C-alpha cells in the first residue's frame, strides 16, 4: 500500500505559522519516493494556504534528514540507474514544476513559498537532506549538527536545487571544496561558511519564536520582501537544468555504479579513467 503524505510529513497550523515535520524518524527522515511526493505535496498545499505567515521545517527523531534512502542506493548497486522500482527511468531534464523537475521541487517548492521558511536542523543534514535545509530562508542549527554535500560519495552531483542556492550563500572555493570532497562539516563551520543563520541549543524552539515574530508583521510587506529578496539571486533556471543534465549523464555509468558498490561493500572504489 502506498504511503500517505502524513506518513512522511505532518503539517499543523497555529496563528499563521505552519509547523512542518518530517516524520520518518525510524529512518532518520531519509528521502524515499514517498518522502519526495510528500514534500512536493506539502509545499503545493502551503502555497494555497490562506492566512499563512511563516513556516518552520524540522525533522522528528535523531536527525533532520539523512539524505537519500539507502534502499535507493542498494537498488543502484544491483540494477544501476536511479534505483527506482522496475528499472524505471525518468527524464531529469524535463521541467515538471516550472523551472524544476520533481526531485528539485521537493526543495525548490519551499524556496518559492510566498512566506519565510525557517529550517530547524539537528543531528545530520546530508546530501539531499542538506539541500532540503537550503530551501529555507533561514537555518537554525543545533551545536552538534553535522552536514555534508555528500553526493560525490555515490558518484553523483547535487541535483535537488542546491547549486543555485549555494551559489548565493557560500564563497566559490569553499563550495567547490565541499562539493568535490563530500566531507562532513560542523555547525560552527556551517556558520562560518554562511550556511547557518544561528547555532542554538533548541533549533525548533528558536525557529518557532522567530516564525511567530514574523507572523505578527504585515503579511503584505513580508510577502513583498520575500519576492524582492528572491529576485536578488542569479537566474536559477540554467543552474537547475544543469544539475539535471549532469546528474542524468552520471547515473548508471560504470564509475557511478562502482562508487555505490564500493560504499555498500565498505571497500575502496576502483574507478576507470574517464
């Protein structure tokens, strides 16, 4: 039986603030197909929500989001490609949601909401989970939070709208180092890089406090400010398409499959020269 939206993401509203929580705590809120569907459906629902003033995005359990579900990587190891059931393949370059494809919309949908979004991040935010946090206007991190642009570990590139957002946040050489190495970095490093807004003992409580403060301001002015600030960024269209084209060219190729197999088998990869 297919998972329902509420099996992956819960939404409650109070005084104009939407409390959005990833609720797949037993899997550290990892991104399976149902989680992608739920995130896209949630941002679409919120975009139509009357009286919405602010959004707090968090994850239940031990982590904000551990990234792509390991089941997808196991399927990549066995069958290559995207790790979708039945060997299904998607045209990643197809724009299904305006400028974005479906996977990108799981992040881009929150970025495009007409009201501020605050991510309350704890535990880990890795790979796609890190990109999900980037979809927020602000990121409040617990002191022991760890993050990574982890896609390189699996022979892939970030492809969930992370690159156009990162380009506006992080110094170019830092972004390249984090992308090329996939290394884990701390909350303090995230703050120094421009990836964290605040480090706080209780990110959720702090995010809710700020969201309620925003909710008390003129909704017309807040929405106008978000439109104005979103327009400061470079044109995201080419970057979003480039993510998809590069990822599609990598998926299922021998070196990408070898990266997945080596990680799952806990051995050093043996890559062929390009």
